[in-house]
């Protein structure tokens, strides 16, 4: 089998791949950008460029060696040091519990008793997750763990060497590190708002105040970068275990790993939530609403991006050939449908924020419960405020979409078939969502963005 095909089999597990651990954190095209950001010239620039180029060459060699080792890993003995737990006794326990509940004459009594047994099962699972040690790594996992440790040490050496060369200007390297975490992190997009950069949204909303806000924006970037660095460290260290757990369908390990990942990602989201508030308070009054609208659309495009009905109304109101009576009816439709929809959207946003990441951990809990107690035990390990917020967000989303459907039907009635058919397709279909990782015309990642 070709090496590429072998690696595809070995490194792709339940939608997860080893790519985050193999991809570089700097590219050759980044070197000129880094030198410009460091404001170095002459011999100093040559020395820093040499350090960066050597770093890139050594990193490429290490990845190539790891790739060869991964290709040499046999699929069969991948789990030679791991033995799955036998949950037969627990399955039988839960089957007896359900059987006893089915034999109770009073449905209310049966439901109450079964609810108590679920609490018992939740306690058992929580204890199992807490007491079960990490599973031994497969040969694949050991290769990836060694590569991660090697790259971490190499990056620390690069940082030390560059800062020694810079001497009194060492703080400039922090700016580069922040750009790397923004543009070269390979653990992107786990939760809504996690990768959102508030700086360009501030610049667009308040171009005249942009320079005055630089100290505050620099503080924001340091806070976001620190949280992102902590997230990447957590995910990089546990990624080999994630791949093994998914490959083995070890639901207990998956649950523990998922909880740790979501917690690390939530801390990044919370930085953006905190700074959304702080920047809103610091902006000139006229810029607050444009900034908040831009943030809401970028953070929750499914909630706040203009719907077909909203795009259609905006298009027709801008058309000079649309008669005034129809325009007035369109404005009234905004009041009738748009106002209630906006209120629901604000409530849904609050519920989504409160439940950030809970859908992922809840799904992992259900699967772990079903593994330990059997497929009829498909319930969560806990019921918390986050669960209630998750349920509320789903209900609000359904009501919001229902308003959009009603609004669209209303518009079709207002316009008539001929005018409706004349609405351009791009208005009805809407813009295409951008890719998670922006790329240039050559298909390669864009250059590092270094904000002033």
C-alpha cells in the first residue's frame, strides 16, 4: 500500500486526524513578515533570518522522520498494550432495573424509581471517569507525543535565541507569537467565537479612535493569546490520546478528553466575551452599535446574518423602481417580523453563550453511559444550567426560524409572483460562508497578520 494511503488510514480516526501535530507553526513565507515585525536590519536581520530558516529546516526534518515512523506502524498491534473493559455485568444491572420498572403498576412510581436509578448510574460513571487512568498510548501515539515534545522544545529554543539577539527589543517577539497563535494555530474553530479577532472589527467600527485604543487592544491581544497558548498546549498534549481513544471507541477516555478540550476552548471564548464588553464600553458612542452588530454576525452568523427575508426587504427598499406604497408595506413587515426576531436572537445568543461546548460534552456523556450500562442508558451524566441553556437555545432557534418562514411567506404575498420572480438569486441564496482557514489565490495559508 502506498505511504500516503497508509497514513490516511493511520491518522484519520472518527473525523480526527494527526494533522494538527504535523503541521508547521511557521512557514517560509512568514520569515520576511517576522523580520519586518521585529524591525531588524543588517547583521541582526541576517542572524534572525538564519535562526528562523534553521528552525524551519529542523522542524521539517523532524516531521518527515515522524511521518516515516507513522507509516511503519502496523495496524494490527496498534492496541497491543490496551484491553477493553468488560461491562457485561453493568449492562445486566441496568437491564434488571428497566425490567423492574416495567413491572410496576403505578407509572408515576415507576418513573420516579427509574429517575433515582439514573442518578445512581450517573454517580457510578462519574466515579469511573475520575478513577480510570489514561490508557496506554499506541505506537502511533508514542510517535506523535515524542514529536510534540520535540517541537515544543525547539520552539522554546528559537524564542530564547531570537530574544538574545534582540536584547532590549525582546518584547517584539511577543507580537510575533501572538500572530502565530492567531494565524497558525492548528486547533481552530472548536466553539463559536473562539477564533474571532475583535481588533479588525474595532478598526472598522471606529477608524478615528483606532489609534487611541491601541493600548487597550494590545492588552486584549495578550489576554487572547495567553488563553490560546494554554488551549493549544492542552490539545497538543492530549491529541495522541484522543486519536487512540477514538480508534478504540473507548468512551470513558473520550469523555474525559472531551471535557478537558472543551474547558480549554471555553477559556478562549470567555476572553472574547469579556473583551467584547470592555471594548464596547471604551468605544465612542456612535461606534458601539456598528461594533456590536459586526461581532454578533461574525460570532453567530446563523443567528444574526441577514435571512432571506431581510435581504429581500433591504434589496427592494434600495430599488428606486419599487412603488412607495410597497416600500411602506416592506417597512411595516420589518416592524412586524424583524422586531420579534431580533428579541429572540438576543435571547438565543445569551443561551448559546451559557451553553458553549455543552453539546459536545453531553454527547460524550451519553455515549459513555451507553457503553457502561448498555444502549438503553442513553442519558447524560449530569443535568446542569448549561443543559437547560442548551435546550432553551434550541427552542429559541426553532421560534426564530419560524418567524423567518412566516416573514418570507408574507413577502411573497406582498410582491406577487412576477415581482418575486425578479428578486435576484444572490439575494435569495445569500453569501457563501468563508472557509475556516483563509487561503490565498495559490491555495496556501495567508501571510501572518501583524496588527499595528
